C-alpha cells in the first residue's frame, strides 16, 4: 500500500508540473486546506483553485515522502514565477484517490508580500 499511495501523490504532483489536473486521482468530495484557499471541499473547487496557479509553476522538486497507512506527507519545492516556494503537504489516500490535502507553505511570495 505504501508504494501505491506514494505513486498517487507523485501523479498529483506531476499533474501540477504538466499543468493538466486531469491526471490527478482526487475524490469527488475531496477536502483541502491551503494558506490562500483556506478550507474547501470538492474536486471541482480544487481544480478551480489550482487552475489559477498552474501557469505560474515552472517545476517541482520532490525532496521526500513519508507514508504511514493512508497518509503521505510530501516535502517539495515549487519553482514559480514568484520564486522557489518550499512546501509540505499532507495527503490522505483512500481506494487510490486523494481524499484530503493539507498544504503548508509561506503564501507571501504569491500574495506579493
């Protein structure tokens, strides 16, 4: 299960890199929290939020994944037009789909602060 869950997360990160969110296996009722988006539910809401940012992404470098059961915590850096943004995200994977995402990063570069 560990390798499968990490692959689901890596596919999600690759979808962001490729600017094509259709590759991401997310549950229809996904719950996500983000320093900018705050708290939301639903795959369409996630895709709408991310669609505003994918054009700003130049690349993603993954440093590590830690997996325990249905949870994967990923440490990575997002190379953006705003600069490099170190990020930590906690994912919950159920039946091969991401059901929860909690993102932790400093939003000031994106917000112009």
